[in-house]
């Protein structure tokens, strides 16, 4: 019998090796780098919220790009340790929006220039379920962005593309001047993940 040539999980793939060489905590840093190079997302002095931030490679990248005047906050179910003082991290479930509000009110009451989300549900292997959970989490990310992203700010989120994706995108579009859907080279070939980039939030009104 011939073995099927399905893509295998390769913990030591070229992106993982490159991340290790450069001192990044995860290969996903290259996805953010690619999006940043393409859409010019992060600038010096920016205030940035990173949702689903553990183990912290996006925050490592953000720190370099925002420079000493910038500030970043990372939220995750898992603790993130060992980053610099310009970065505060908190353990929380972002589905608890009130908890997120309380954390942000005390740690960073000002609105953010950029909200990033690489959040991912624990995958079950059941494709439809995982995609649905990804949209669920992304809906919370949008709610947080409605409140905490500045007017003209940028939202970047990872989503597993599935049946509900088009409806989700349709609902997101009115909130931004422009919404782009991008694939990252460092995403695994077998992955259905895409990055949605909302550019130019239209309103600062938290109820819109
Ligand atoms: C792919 S990882 C993020 C990797 C990160 N961008 C990096 O570069 O290090 C996805 C993260 O989403 C987090 N996550 C999943 N559900 C969450 C939730 N409800 N609240 C907060 N974080 C969550 C997971 O704990 C996990 O650390």
C-alpha cells in the first residue's frame, strides 16, 4: 500500500528553526512580520494590545518595532513571563469582556493604536467545530476593539476560515475604512488560517 503524502506536523520546520536562531518564542512571529511589512501596521511610539499573546513572540516583535516610547499589553489564558518592562501581560479569558475591561482600565486606560489577535481555540480536530470556535473568539476580539481601539486604528486577527467566515467579514466591514484578508507564508500549508486586517477604524464611539 502506498503511504498518502499528507503534510506532516514538522516541529523543526524552517520557520521554527529561524525563530529559535533569532531568539523568538514562536514561529508565528514571521506571520506578524510579513503582515507588518505589507500593511505598515506598527509604528514607533504606538500603544498596542495583543490578544492571545502567549508564549509572546508577537510581543517580542512589537517591542522592537514600537521602540522605547511605545507600550504593549498582552492577554492570554497562559502566563507570559520574561518580557521587558514596556510590556505588561495578564492572564485572562477574553470571553469575559468585563474582566478584560477591568484589566485594561487599570493597566492602560488610553485607547490603543493597534489591536492584534493571534488567538486560537484548543483544536479538537473536528474542522467545523474548530472554525466555529475561531469565529466565536474573533467576535470577542471585535467587541474588545470596538471599545479599546482608537479611531483610525488597525485591527489584525487570525481566523480559521470556514462556513461562517463570509458573514463575519460582512459584519466587520462597516467598522473599518478598508478590510483585507491575507495569507501568511509562515502559515502551515494545510492550515485554513487567514489574517483579517481592518485598516482605519471609522468610529471611536464604543457602542458602534
Ligand atoms: C497561536 S497562540 C498565540 C501565539 C502568539 N501570537 C505568539 O506569537 O507567541 C494562541 C493563543 O491564544 C490563547 N487563547 C485561546 N483562547 C483564549 C481565550 N479565551 N482567552 C485568552 N487567550 C486565549 C491560547 O492560550 C494561546 O496562547
